[in-house]
């Protein structure tokens, strides 16, 4: 039987020790005590991860202030430690953490603002897509257009919020110099976050436009998606321009591909 140490187990125990307080069993003392040595490691870990959260969620930090933000960040890091060597993968659970944290309940819009910030980060790191070749539509018989299914850019995220999160995000940008007023009487935001080439766009959409794009993103056919949007517009006594919405999605690189209708299978020689 091998007596070699289980290095994976040791690493896992050491990681747990960094996230807890007072556990120094895996560290030997010397010129510095075991407590001091592990505290140095712990400080570096927490500083790095808290700094990553600060970079990811600058608007959230600006709204609540740095002391409050970093206090919650420490709790978050202990509850949701990083599981990847890539810091870009860390922090996605922050919006839900805020949603249930007792000290953040008095700011009900904050989790949705954080969700928008994570969507921005996600869009920034999403895969690149070639522009959709609109001439491909001309190869599809007109009678089959209704059955087309479109593929949306992988950077796209849809957020339905009861709060004006797009405006909150806008006025809290470092370079913003306009009127800081936020209209809290608005019914809320239906927001699309997506990257068009190198630019990340945050758009507030009408309910019909929002539901149309979400239906396409679910894999619904063009006809079914248009029906969803038309029904929503009709209930709001409004109109939905299908052609304009489709062209805007193609021109902004939101639509990156399409799937042709599956050929129908007919039985031959059946009586």
C-alpha cells in the first residue's frame, strides 16, 4: 500500500482553511507563527477575489459604498468560493446572493442591477460570431419563411425587471455627465444586453419586441415568435413591426444564423 501523501486532499484542506478562521493545522510555524502565515495567504485570496468582484460590479459598489460592498464580498467569498482558476468565471452568483441577503433587502433593485452587470461581463467574454449573411434568406422559398428558426448571438441576455435598471446603470457610469434623475414611476425595464462587434449594447425594449426576441432565442419559429409579439402588442393597443424588428436584429449582429425547416417526410406507395 502506498504511503505517498494525497496532495489533492491536502490542497482541498488548505483551501478550506483559507476560507475559515483559526485553522492552522496545515501550516508550520517558524519566524512567523502558523496563524500569521495562513493569515497572509488568506488575505491574498480574499483581496484577489474581492477585487475581482469590485471590477465586475462597479455600479453595485458605487450604489452601496465600498465598506458595505467589501463586507458583503467577504461573506460571499466564504459562501461561494471560486471553483475555477479563471477569475472571469467567478462572481456569477452575486446577484442571487444580494437577492436573499438581509442587509440588501432595503435596496430591492440592487440584485437586478448586479444581474445586468454580470450580463455585461458575460457579453464581453462571449465567443465571436461571423455576421449573418442576409442573402441566405433569399434562398428560402417564401412559403417556408414562417418556419425559419434563428440563432441569436451567444452574448445576448434578457432581463425582465420591475425596476428602471438600465437608467440606474447609465447614471452610475464614470463618464456620465447628464441629469442623474431616475424615474421610479416607470413600470420597469425589459432589457437586452448583447455585443455588436466590439460594442456592448444595453437596450430597453417594448414588451412585444422583448417577447419576440426571447421567443426566437428559445428556438421558436419566426411565425410563432411573431404571433407572441402580435398578441402582446394587441393587448397593449399597440403595433408590432415584424420586418423592422427582424432587420434590426440582423443588422446589430443579434441574429447570427438561421435553421432551415426540416424537410417533410411523406410516405410513398401508401394506399
